[in-house]
C-alpha cells in the first residue's frame, strides 16, 4: 500500500466539499470518495509501498508550523477515462512551501508538475455532466487546514498526524 502526506481541511470548513460529495452521490454520478471514508484533504506527496515509513514520519514532523488558509475559487477536472473531478485551491506560498518540503518522488507530485486539488471523484464517466451539476451550485469558499497526516491507503489508515498551530 502506498503512503501519502495530506493536508486536511478543518471539519467545519470541509462542509462545502462534503455537500458536493453528497450531491454527486445523490445524482448517481460518483460516490467513490464517500466510500473511501477519508476526510477532505490536499495530498502533498505520494510515496511508494516500499518507502521508509520512519523517514516519512520524520518528514511529517519537520512540517510542523502554522495552519494554512486555502482559497477555493474553482472546480477542475483531470481528463481521462474515467476523469478525476476536484476542487482547486489557489496555490499560495504556504501551500507551495509545504508541498516542496514533502519532496515527493511521484511524477504527479514533483515540484513543477503538481496541481493542488481536493478530489471529489476519481471515477467520473461523464465529466461534463458532473461539472454541470456541481457548477449550478458552486460558490467559492475558504478553508483552514490545521492538520497534516501520514496515511497508507487503500483502505486509508492514518499512521501519524501533527497539528499546525
């Protein structure tokens, strides 16, 4: 199972994401993220199954710092079959600094290639229909993130966490 370092949205601020997940499920578009059962988050780094867990725990501990405020101005889609639908946070200096410190070796999470996102579904058959449903109810929002976690997945298992001040 691979590892990830995630920046988690505070529970109260995650309500708009949860509402979008519920809407996608209610419309029969996608429920894969709901079934995953993990809190709304931005993945900062992805690491192979054989990564050194102790080193990842140390890396997580080194990330301790202030909470991160995110602005969510847009929805997005990584095209493909199936498509990946997401909320796109602005990549501000604090978020970019955390991402850089994670030093992920995965090609999609390397500096210069990473697109910060909060996944709404990894299994959207008709991205246009999904974006139309969400777009009708879309309102930009802000969220505070005051927790980082080291997880293994699938299923998601939280191995370590730190609070951001």
